C-alpha cells in the first residue's frame, strides 16, 4: 500500500500530498523496500513529484544510512545521489542541515562525516550565490563538532573513539573547493577582495575552528605522534587563512596595535574573536605550526602575545606562550614607543601578582624568570621608562627592590667603556634616582615592611659612590648628593634610630618577662604566608634587621665623610 501511495498524481500538490509522500516513503524505507523506492523515484514520470517533494525523504533516508544495514546501503546511497541531482539545492541544504542539528551526542561524528559530501555537492550547485549558504553550513557543522570530547592523550587521539579527529580531517576536504574558488579569484584580479563574501565565510570558519576545538587541544609533539590529525587540522587552518589573504602578523596585532573606532567595528570583533587570535599565537609560537609562512621580523607580535597572555592569564598555556614569545625576541630590541600600549601595563601587574601572591613556589619562581626575561628585551630607553613606571605603580617592597637591583645593573653596564648612554647616566638618571632614594612616609616609614627596597637602594647608592669617581661624576650622583643626604639618608637615620630603640626596649622587656616570651605571635614573613613565631624571636629578628641596615648606612656615611674631608 505504501509503495502505491508514492506514485501519486503528477500535477498540483496539496499539503496532504506532501504528508502522504513523506509517510509512505519513510514507511517503505523502514520496511527495507529501498530498492522499490529507488525504482519509483528514478521513474521519469515521477520526476516532478520527486523534484518538489523528494527532499522530505532525507530524514528517514539518513537514519537508514546510519544503521549501515548492508542489504539497504547500495540502494539508499543511490536514492540520496538521485535526490541531490534532482531536488532544489536550497531545500536539500535545509534538509541536510536539519539532520546535522538533530544528531544526538552519540551519532554526531557519523552524521557529520556522512553528510559532508552531500552538503558540498548541494552548495556547489548554488553557483555564485552560495556564500551565505556555505557560511550557514560551516557554522552548523562546527557547532556540532565542538560538542565532541577533545582527545587528551596520544592514545586517545590515535583511537579517536568519539570521532573528533575524523571530523576535522573531513571538514578540510569539505572546504577545499571553496578555498580554491577564492584563490582562483586572486589569480584573476591579482589580489583578494576583503569584501568577497565567500572569503569572509571561510575566514569565520577558520577563526571559529581556532576557538573550538583547537583552543582546547594540546597538540602532541611530532616526535611522539608521527601522524596527528589534529595537528594537521591546525596547520591547514593557518594555511587557509594565509591563502585567502589574511596576514598572520596582521591578525596577531589586530586587537592591540590597530584598534579602530570606526563604523562596523563590532563586525571586526565578530570576525576576529580574541580567543581565536590567542589560539593562533599559541599555535605559531609554542607548537611551531606553519612557521614557514610566518615572517620572523615582527617585534610588535611580542606585544600582541602580551595582550593574549593577559587575556588568558588563568589558562594552562599562557605562561608557556608568553615565555616562548619572549625568547623569539632579540635582547635590547623592543622600542620605547610600544610602552604606550595600555595592554603592556596589565601584564607586568599580573606577573607581579604571580610573583608575590601565588601560593605555588614553582609558579612564583617562574613568574620572576619571565618578568626578568621581559626586561631584557627592552632597549635602554624602554628599560628606563619601564623601571620608572614600576616604581610608581607596583607598591610592593620586594618588587621595587628587584627593580632597583636591575637599575644598578644598568648603571654598572653604562659605566663600562663604550657603553655610555643618556638614560642611566647624567641628567636622565637623576629623576630615576629620586624615585629610588626616598622613604614613602619619611622617618615614620615601616623599615621592616620596606626592607627589600631600602637595602637595594642603599646598596645602589654605596656602589655609585665607590664606582663613580667624584671628579668624573658620570652618573651625576655627586651633584645630587646634598639632596640625597637631606631627603633620604638623614630621614632614614632618624627612622632607624627610633625603630631600633623601640625594638631594643621591647626585646629587653620580653627577656625580663619569660611568661610573655613563651607566647606566640603571628609574624608575617612574606606576602603569602604568615608563620607563628615566639615574640622573643620576632624582636631579635627585627633588631638584627636594623643592624643590617645600619651597617650599610654607616658605610655610606663614612664614604661621604671621607670625600668631604679636605686633604691635609
């Protein structure tokens, strides 16, 4: 009965005819009568019926194909091929994408790989007006593929149980003719039009692929996994970007150096999502994907990576990305004008948080290493302005002490023959020294909390007074010395005497009262942890610290006194 209902009158069709055709066709396919269905559909007298209604059979047909019943497969594939040839491509597109969207979690990979070739055939039938349809298809396909679990280990990628690797490989074959079409346009016009609709849809596909699944993928080293579908997919995505006219350096610097306040900027954000650009940076500089198509001489890319590092500060690969990007940059090469980027100031601040607040000692050490590595890449003027900015904004004695130590190293380098410069000698150095040789709150400054900063600043001053001879005065320190004495050394001596007297009195009292000394108190030894120490030990440690400061301060006062004493 169902077979007979398929052969309905070949004239105007009512909604009831559509329902009848669909119900009969589904019933026949489910009953295993695919051979008979095929014979009816290819019958020339049913051509109009099939052209108008045939696409309704896609649902049941796909379900039969997914079951992979051997006796029905040849006829079902033949039915699908006939429908793709006869039916309206727009209706076929809608029907095929519905099947992709409706696939349950367990059949996503099989459904996608089954329908990619039919979808490609339908899209190619649309001719020059296919761009938006290609975009819709790619968006639907990627949305489903993104639902598949990402392999974590080498074994998982090799087994590909959930089919992500197979889908990614198939997607590359799917987009190949559309990429070739855009490239052919380049040959004709000698350039790629940025407004080419098909090019835009391919760009969106690549950027979305970088976001999902590639952002979550940890690519395996070729030495451990010789054949990696996911690595191949990542490589091809970057090659496609380049072949359709997207400069990889321009992509990486887009959101940092060329933020444009122009109409349509929202569209720019949609086309170039930050997550995708961060993944692109990681693929290039950490996984070394497609490095042969990426030019080496792009210093601004380093700052693009800073931007992505800041944005993905909590992600697993951020520190690796940042360090790898730094290593690629030549020492003393980054110019001062790049410091004008607001993003730049965000990254050192986050590094400081890692160095001072992170509970993991390994990460704190790593943060300090990367912090120093970034300093090494700046040229002399950039280092000078970076140090100046950090002294004004860090508000952390340990960080300020580390910066002062770097300043000392730069002064030492500058004083060596042939290394002189305008930034760490003479008139430019003096304003920086004024930031270094000062007490935040004058004599009332907490010397224990500011120990790192104070000790490094005193060591710097002592070094300069010994190294830079008074009659040479290359640093300008001797010209500035009277101000340093009034504004720094004398207030420090006053504060030191008051603090030392106070703590010595407390220590004496504690020794006299053993009952108090046996009690504990919470004494902060760093910015992360507090350790409980006996009061007596805390006071003894403080007095020892003051003695340490006084020994360096006294040595500086002796040097100054010797210089000022007239020769006999």
